[in-house]
């Protein structure tokens, strides 16, 4: 049981009277390190159920979709499942990587967990349910009357409401003119009821042409209903704004001191910047204080970042019955101290600060590993002797199918990913190795192959032509069938590529390759980079395989070394 702190005198009086167990202690302090989920974990949504917190994020066209994280202290998070875990629920074949699933929201009501989300470009908004947040989750029920994106739920009594970003009334007045709508949902049938109602037109002040009001949530506190949402687009002008009403369906009045969360006013030349903050959701902490979980980014220069939009936390204070974030004098901090106990997650991979670990592939894949668009469980196998064995496929990562690829998020701007590869190419079209992957058109591929029948390592850079990547570097290898260790080092705005045939001496294939090519600023879209284990026969049939014994990951961002 988590112990909620009292004042010291009250605590000892209660202990003396036998009202508390003798094992109870004063609340310890905890340091919440930002981001609480490093790397590509955008569009967070969180729900508190008893002492447990469950958090979900967008995954776009990666599979499985929508990770479910569990915590008891808002710091230590463990992935317990994925909402979209079966190809029978949906797949994203044919979609660009930055399409697919946009902005899920998680809620809980009367013993059932609900996730709402948008399948962009296809059937739109849907809801899935589960009795256990670890899964299995139901097949999606689509909501054709919910026309827009970013749906979330609000429950009141026997009624439920969907709150979402939608079209403005009539003709848009300017580019980015949107609205927030609410429509009733029957929580038993998961069908909408009646007509949608516009509750916010444009944003806080329509005369100022606010853009992209999105990611809305509705909550009740005391006598007030609070509607809060992101505004300004998901880049450097991203903010969070709030409205309130005495009625669930409005009319809503904006807070006169909006935005309640913003980094855009801060000096652009500040050290270790955190930018683009918004898309927040409030949650009660173990100390019964309010916190905001939101997305932001950590650029290495300007607006260049490869780690995607990440999940952050900041304290919230209530001022005159308005929620206002209190990030500190210089904006969102890299850590906050709070007065409640830390609760470790046994067996969880670390998610914040600097860390290192090795993934082995003896029995099962970690639930955080990602495939492109769907999973083909017949295409890989796991064993203690070989690790992860992939069957090479004709599909490539430059296309929109399901190549032989399993990837892990790049979670630091400074760090490395390394694997031990066993692979013997039968022809020059067969390659296997590590790919630093942003999307179909932006990746570096560090691989083993053959040239004129002799083994080589090669480094390719993607081009506009999916079938013609640019060869940046190559080097001979001694043994055609031997093991080779491949390492990608990230150093902010560059990547370096090194290999070893004996596991001790490493040779540089190419250093200081431009990392900005894999940034969101260059590639566009909404996703972050992955390090992928990958093999392809580049359009030709093959029976060849490649084995990856392990995947070592290490992050050492300077900001955490202070």
C-alpha cells in the first residue's frame, strides 16, 4: 500500500493510537527525471486506477501499436502490453511510417479500460476495451460520427462523452482553424448518441487565429468542468491551454492567463533546451497533488532532434480554481523532487536518464521492440544459441511493406547500439545488419554483404529512389561466414559506424555522418529514430537468414552527468 503523507505531528499521534501499521514511515522524497519516457514516446495519455498508473503513446505505423506502461510512482515505468497486438485488430501495410495511429487516450470506468485513438487516412476514430490493461484488448469499434482526430473520453454517471479535434463551423477562416467537439457515447454499445456539439471554436481567442486546437481532455474538479487542449501545432509553438464551465457541455470560458504550459517564450540559445511542450494530461500523484504528463522534445541544435517527441512530467498548482503548470523559472526542468516514495518496477527496462542494457533473444522479444506496419511471426525465431534469426525478405525499409526488421527506439542523442551478426550473403543483393531508421526515405544502413564474391561491410544512405541507396563506404572482411560486430554511435548531430571481427578491435568504417538527415526537422512527420536489426534480399527471392545474438544499447547524454 502506498502511504500518503500527513503532517509529522498527526502522523506520530495516529501511530501512537494504533491507527497506522507500525511499518508505516514518513513519505520519502523522489526525483522525477525528465523525460520520464525517453525517445519516441509521443502524445502521452495517463489514467490513475487506485495506486496504479497506466500510460499510452502514439506509435503511428509501427507494430505492435500503442504501448501500455505501468507505474506506481510516475517515475519507474514498465511496459505491460500493447493495445494493438494482433494483426487481426489492424495493420498499417501501405502506409508511410508517420501515418497510422495518432494520439491515443486511455480511461477507466466501472471495471473496464478504454482506449480511443485515430487510424489516420482510413476508418478514422475507434475505441477498444480491456478488463486488464496488459491485454488482450478488443478488436476496434469504429466511430464514424466522430469526424476528426485525438478522441478522449469523459464519464459522468451512466453517460460517456467523446471529446475530439474536428472541423470548424462552416468554411475555415484560416489555415489551422479547427474546433473541439463533444458527442455522447453509449459505454455499453460503444455507439455515439445524437449530434456532436462544438464547444471550442478555433482556440482561446479566435481573433488571434489560433491554430491546431487538439489533444483535448475533459475533467471535473469541485464544481467546475475543465476542458484543456494543445494549441499552436506540435512543433516549437506547441502549448497547452485550458477552459472551464459549470456544465459538462459548456459554455467554456478560457483562462485569462493562457497558455498554462509553454516553452516558446524562452531564449532560443539556452543550454540543454526542452522545446515544443504540449499535448498534456493531468493526473493525481501519489502525494495527491496534480501533475501534467505531456510531450516535448530535446533538440541537439536549433530544432534538430532524432529522439522524437518524448514523455515529460511537470507539477501543477491550482490558482483561483485554474490548473497552472509550475515548471520553474527557466521552463521545464530535467528533474523535479516530490514527497512520496519511489516504487521500483522489477524486471523493467530503464526509461529515464542515462542507462545501458543488453537485450538477448533466448525466449521472447521485449514488448518495446517494433516491427514495420505488422508482424509476421513466421519470419523470425529465437534461441539461446543464435539469438534472433530473421529470414531475409525481398521487401526493404525504403518501401511501405513489412520487411525483415525489428527495431528499438533511439532514446539518447549520445549513445550507441551494437549487435553480433552471423550472416553469409549468397549474392550482392543480400544484406543484413543495423539500420538507423527515421522513415522510408531517411535512414542509414550498416550491413554485411558480398562484392565480387568476397565479404564486405557497407554503409548505405537512403535516397529518393527506394531501389538505389547511396553507398557511403565499404571495407573488406576476412571471413565470409564469420561473425561480425556492428556498432552505431550517436553523437548529437553525427553518427559513426564501426565494426569488429574479433569482438575486441574495432575499425571505423565511417565517422561523423550527418545525423540531421535523420531528424524530424529534415524528414518531417511525427516519429523518432529506431535502431533496427534488418535483412533484405532487395526484391529477389531467397531462403537465407541472418542471426543477431544480442542488441546492446547505451545512452550517455551530458545533461544527466551534472
